[in-house]
C-alpha cells in the first residue's frame, strides 16, 4: 500500500483527486487500507487496487470506482449512492446493508460476495456477474439486471419488483420468498431455480 497517498486521501479527497489528475498513468495501491467511516464522496478510485480495503460505514457517494480491484473488501453499511462501479472486481467482498441506490455496477464481477440486505434500488446492473453471491433480503426494486449472471445466487427474500431481468441467467438461483411482482424475466434462464 502506498502510505503517502493514503495520508493524502485521509486528509483531503480533493487533494487526492488532484494528485490522480496530475499522475494519470501512475498505478495506485491502497490494498488493505482502513477507510472505515471516512467521507470519500466523489473520490476518484478508477482502476486502482483496493483489495481487502475496509470501507465499513464510509461514504462513497458518487465516487468513481470503475475498474477498481475491490476483491475481498469490506463495505458493510457503506453509502454508495450514485457511485460508478462499472467493470469493478467485488468478488468475495462484503456489502451487508450497503446503500447502492442508483449506482452503476454494470459488467462488474461480484462473485461469491455477501450482499445481505443491500439496497440496490434503481441500480444499473446490466451484465453484472453475481454468481454464488448472497443477496438475502436485498432491496432491488427497479434494478436493471439485463444479461446479468445470477447462477447459484441466493435471492431469497429479495425484493425484485419492477426489476428488469431480461436474458438474465438465474439457473439454480434461490428465489424463495422473493418478490417478483411486475419483474420482467423475458428470455431469462430459470433452469433449476428454487421458488
């Protein structure tokens, strides 16, 4: 982990973003950083290494996390409203009770992650891979999951009402007690789904 950049980020998100603008090709490693409870709204974390970082109770509202490696990171109770997580690696991450309302998580890898009680209302999730993840009791009202992969995903108790799941792969997913009211599943693969 780059300690100097970590100190800049802890002191000022604006200064951190300015440094990134001035060093666009410099690789950034903040793996394992403890950023719990920090206000990181609008931070530019695009394409950086955040593997194993702790963002518990942090604010990442409107942050740019696209292409970042966040494997095995902890984001419990984090605020990610309107955050950009396109092509982000969130595999094996923990996002319990995180608020991801209206975030863009298109084409992200969220494999074997724990998203229990996560709020993904109106989230853009086209092409996301949520294989083997747990979204137990998640609120996904109006989420766009077109072409998403949800193979062996636990969606029990999830609210998927008015969600868009066209051409999604839900094979062997657990949909017990899930709310699928007015959910569009046209062309979705529901083979082996538990209802």
